[in-house]
C-alpha cells in the first residue's frame, strides 16, 4: 500500500486511512484479529532493530526502557497511573496469581464457555468452588459468599460483551472482587479505570503487538494479591535483587512483574504508539461499521449470527466448516466450536467484508 502520514490540512478520516496505509500491507483478506493481529510496519522495524542490538552486543538499556514505555502507554489506555500496571507475559500467569490469593473454599463465579486462560487456574487449585453460569446471567448470579467474579470483557468465541458496570455494582454489593480479561477489548473498546478490581490483557490482538507481553492492572493497595511469582525484576531496585531473597519488593505494581520478553516489548512500544495516534474511539467506529456491514450482509443471505451488538467480532453458527475453503481462497477467519468467526479491525475495508460475503454466497 502506498501513502504516508498526511499534512496539517487533512481531515480525521484521511488521517486514519493514510496512517493505516503506511503501516499495513496484507497479502490476503485478513479477518482474524480475534486470533492474532497483523503487525504494523513500525513494529516490524522495531523488532528488527532489537534483534540487531542483541546481535551486535550493544547494551540492553533501550529494551528495558521499552518495557516502561509500554507500561505507561497501557496505563493511559486503561485510565490508571502506571504504578498500578504490572508487566508480564500471559493472561494465564496473572489468573494464577489471582487464584493464589483466594482462601480455600472460596467461590469463584465465571461465565460458561469463557476463554480457558481466564478459568483454568481457578479449577487447577482444586480447593475452590468454581461456578459457571451463562454470560447473560452473570450479574444476577453474584450472591453472598461469592469471593470473585472472573470474566472476559468480550467473549473470544462470539464477541458478546459483558456488562461490566452492572457486574461491578453487583460484586460490590456482595463484597466480591472482579477480575476482567480485556484481551478481546483493549485497543477498540474504551476501558474505564474503575471497571474492575483486577484487569488483565495480552497485547497481540487488538493492540497490534507481538506475542509475549501482557499487563495486569491492580488496585492502589494491590488488593489481596501476594507476589508469589516475584523474581529479581519485582524488586524495588531490580539490579540489586539478583541474588538471594529480594530485599525489597517494588512499591508499585511492578512487584507483580515477570521477567520481560524484551524483543516483544520493543515491538509493542511501536504498536501502542500507533493505537494512541489513531485513537481508540476512531478505531472502534471503523471496526464496528465493518462488523455491522457484515451482519447486514449475512441477513440478506439468510444467516443469523450470535447476537453481539457493538462488537467487531461476528460468529455465525454452522459455518465454521467453511474455514479451510475460505483460507484456500485467501480469506482468513476462524472456526470456533463450529461457528465461523470473523473479526474486523483497523486494516480492514468494506471490500474485505464484501469479499467474505461473496464467498459465503457460494
């Protein structure tokens, strides 16, 4: 794709389109961001520079600076101070940390069919009461004795969106905490600072980053978390915490850091800069317009997707079997439990939607 960053007289849409054209050149019709995002050109360049730095034996200081820049950028997206953001690698790691904070016998309320990284560590404990209900009944199912509600802000399988405001109110009314996975939301859905007690997200989907980075937002008082995974990077002075027990844990959420995959954070810094340049609200409007175009086209073809209003993820029952055939035609989508899942992001266009609809029309 040609084009570049526009001049000062460009309008908002022209600015958006030129930025996207400068960063992405997909070789197929890629409608699978809910699995993995495409990497922006600037991110690829940053990754290459990080590899070159290592190959040439230069100091790693710039790569550690990238981690802190990413922490600060994610904090801005989440609407919290950087001191409340921990940097790690996976959602499952942080779910395990939250699971470890619960007393034996504690009740954890979850949504049926949620992503395994949000659920499995609670089951693996073996001494917790894990209860699953349909997503639509999650808020009404909080009850006295519920210690924690764990849920994805947006369901990976079909794009349904949780009512986080109602859930937080219900949880507070019963003295429960909330743990929310924003992996399918961060980057297109605005995040409220008070949406939950603990908020987690990986970064290789809607935030356009490489694999290997994740963030956890914690309360100012750290909630009930104990840094059972703490290593040297979790020290207040990491380079003085390399040998023996860590003398002092970080006074910030950095006490919940795990040793960073430096290359990934080098690339992620560039990706987050692009997300901030474009703006989450602008990205959301673009993504949802394409998803709605797809829903309208499905209706004309006689197909009814799983209801997921306001989501860029559209899941169509019974059509997942077509995924290999669509892949052969150069259209990337997912097969999730027999459903065809298409997900639309900033590098997609109306032509991409229409190509998928044409393929589905037979």
